[in-house]
């Protein structure tokens, strides 16, 4: 089995996407860039991401000299290179000569050349061209002392419906099912007389064709993931062959579900992603965006349960949002601290130098169209560079999460295709984020994991809307609770198998009725303006008598479960809405409806201590304030973050020492508006 490579640099990376090929007619720019990078504390840059035509302007004509000069000059000045493969944007000459590499959309129209990620992952021609390019890159740069990481493609995404992909899809299905009889049974194709009698009848889902066979839709998405992984394997083979000591990564995108990123894990040495919350679309408090960003950071960290890399974030605005808002003064430093708190070992930007033309010319950059180091953005980036040098000790430290939330992309696909009970939005991700908010507000570290992830190291697992029971997840959750774990389940659990066939008999299926101590009869969908309520007759300490409920209300019957809360209204008034069941050595909680945010915050206040799960810092946190934690050897690091525009004060359970300034805070600490701080526990006698 391949041993995963690691970046040899023992520091926090501070870098950016760098596109020197856009400035080859202005050689003085490289010299200026290096000088400015040193001022900003930049120690690495990503080069070559969309550089194919600059590396191969005509078929078989290679022009690597400019890249040689860039990598050499950077290294000579103490700046390392994250070297990208250029496969995300093929050159026009290639599309013209080999039109079969252009993608075909679901409506069966072949794309024209343009944009990016407009190539077919199945195409033998494109695979051959990528292999040739990457072999040359590897032979030329894989042993260069300045190259520390392979950045493969860029934000891999999309699917192709061309004849080559159709044939590959059928082959994939044959390998999975063996016979048409088994496939037809798994897909329930007797419905509407959709039974397949020949493999050649099978086509990928299309808006003017088949979209109603949900097993087919799910398998097409699984195939697209598998085909992308296979292409990725082909792309990385020459890189690893030349020098297996240089690690490989690919930059993922927040909650993108076009493919299942978890299937890439065997091919990746380091996890990285591009973070673009819509900052400053709230007034006075950025908690909503911070929760979204923190959740996906925790998903990235959980993939390998070790530090990851923030490959891109904006130093200020993103130009593709509905409104391009600046990061307010000081806010960029806070977002850097947030990403570090959730396990990142880097802060990197898109982009280093602002483009002069095309669609990203107004996306903010460290160096703007006015290249002065006196701009606010440049000074704030330089400030983060100084901060990262002082925080070097946290590099390689880990987040001690003993709680997890199941976030499974394939389960999300199935929920999205369910056709009822709420076609205006089932809210799978909304429920995940609402539960996550409870952890975030309490400063409890939590991993976001998929159904395949081991559960043994966790004490508390939330499994929202576990609609599709894929693999052995039901068995492992049963064992988890039986052995003393605490499970938080919800409505719409255990309804279908992995090809979206409904279980017959009581649900939640596969033994989860026994674990939860109840069975579900039906589920009621509510319109957006409709509300119900959860009533708790004897609320536990810290919980209220009533919480608002919306979207979905499941009607269940308890068997061994204890009812904690009931529905307030409608024909199911007084029936169980919140329950707990003792099973083996553990407990299984169930929530039958989509509740207001305060419900999950309060409920976690009860069940987290009960499960033995502790917050990073044992103190009350004002709304919009959270605390992260990382550990390394015998040292613990605390990341205090205030996403409110106004200052907030925390009571401290013990003295903390600011890792940047050395100042010790005793009794309480006041965080500035949009302020953050990284601390260690003050040692006895430390002033």
C-alpha cells in the first residue's frame, strides 16, 4: 500500500495562486512580485494551474523556459512552489484537432471550446495528452528543491454524456450488477414499463429522457465519481512515478456535491479546499457564514483526521457573488484564525496579482491593479504573514474531536431525488448545519464524516436524515450505541437501500427501530409559511418548554423509547416529537421535526456532557463567539473568535497566554469586534 507523502516544510504555509504567464511580456513584474511576496510574508505560491497553452502553444511544441525561470527565482528568494497540472483548461488547438475531448451535456449537445473543465474524463486522447504533459512536468520539476506539492488540476468537477462515457457507464454497470435481471430488480424498472432488455438500452439521465428511475440517477452520479477518480489516478501516475516523496492534493469546493469527494481519499496525500463564504451579507454578526465555513473545514479535516490546507480564500472580495463586499478591516485576520482553528496548516489566496482582463479582473488579490504595498488589503495580508510566523508551533497539531455528524454526499443525492414528501426543499444540508450550529456555538469540536468513516473514536454521533442506509452503516451505528455511544438521529431515517428501494416493514430499517425504540408511520410536509411546535412538559435543565417546528413532521410510535417532547398542534398533537431510548450501554435520541436553532443548541447542552463530550473552553460563549482547539504533544492551543461587529467579553476558567504577544489574561478576556486570538494555557508564574 502506498505510503502518503508529506510536505517537508515545517511551518504554516502562506501563499497564493500565481499566474506569471499572464505577464510574460513584462519581465519586470516577476522581480516586483518576488519583492512584494517577501514583504507580505509569502512562503509559497501555486503556479501553472491554467497554463497549458503557455507550456505547449502547439501540439508537441513545449515552452518550459519561462516556468524554469519562475520556479528558480522563487526558490532563490525563499519562496516555494506548489506546482499545478494544467488539465483544468485545455488549449484551443487541442479542442480543434480532437473535438471528441469536448464534453457532451445531459441534453446530448457537445460543448464548444471555452470556459474550463470542458473535457471528457473518459476520452483516451485527453488522457494521453494529460499523461504526456504531466510526465514532462514531473521529469523537469519533481526533483527541484523548490517544488513541495503537486496541485492536480483545479476544482475538479462536472460530467460528460458522450458516447464514450455512455459505453463506459454500461461497462461499469455490468461489473456492478453482472446481469440485467439484477439491475432491473435493483432499479424497480417494472414501474412505467421501464425494464431494460438489452444493455445498449441504458442511457445516462437526460432532461428529455430518463430521470424517474432513481437507482439509475444514483448510479450515474456514482459512475461519474468513479470515472473522475480513475482519470485522477491516470493524471497522478507520472507524478508519483518520478518522485513519490512529493505529496499530491486537489482543491475541493465547499459542499459541492456533483461528485463524492470521499471516494478520492486513497489517491490524496493532503486534503485541501477553496473557501468562499458570502461574508458580510449579515448585519452586525457573521455567525451564519462562519458556521458554514467551519462546518466544511471540519469535513476536510475529518477526511484524514489530520491537518489540511486552505488552498484558496479571498483576501477581500469575490467578484462572482451577487454583491462583492469587502472584508471589513481586521476581518481577514479573523477568518485566518478560524481556518487555523479547524485544522488548516495554511492560509492561501486567490489570487496573488489581479488580472488585467477577463472574468476575474475584479476578484480581489493581494496585489491589486495598483501594486502599492500601502493598500489596506496588502497590509492586512502582510499582517497575517507575521501572525503565521509567530504561530509556527501549531503546525501539525490536531483537533481532538470526540463528536461527529454524518454528512454523506450519496445520501444527499438520494434525498434530493426522493420526489416527496417536500419537493420545495427537503433541507438535508440545512439540518446538518443547524445541528452543527449547536456544536459551534458551544465551542465543541466536531468532525463531519461520511457513512464509510470509522465511528469507534467518537462518543457522540449525529446522523441527520439518514434516509439511505448504504453499506453497513446501520450495523455500525447499532454497535456504536450498544457499546456506550450516544446517537442523535432524526426524521426520514432508514427509509431506502443504496439503490433507493423502500424497505418493507417497519422503518427505520435494519434494526434501527430497536436502537431508537420507535417506528415511523408517515411524515407530513409543511409549506414554508406553516409551523408546528415541540412541547416539553418537564424540560431538562437548560431547555425550554416550547420550540418552533417547521418543514417536516414525522409521526412515530414509541416501543421502548421515552418521550421527551410532543407535537403542539395538528391531528398528531401530543404524539412524540423528541425521544430517547436506552440501548445496550448507550443512548439514542430522536428528533421528528426540523426545529428552530435554539432547540439543537439546548439539546446538545444536555446530551454532550452526558456523552462525555467537552467544549474547547468551559465557559459561556456569547452568540457569534466560538472557541476552537488544537493539540500537539503536551501543548493545547485555544482559538478565540468573535464574529460580532462589537466587542465581546468571555469569563476564563483559567489564565490564557496570547501566543502572539505573550500577554497573559486572567479572569476574563475581551475580544475586539471581528477579533480573534490564539492562546495557550498560561504556565504558573507567567506574567
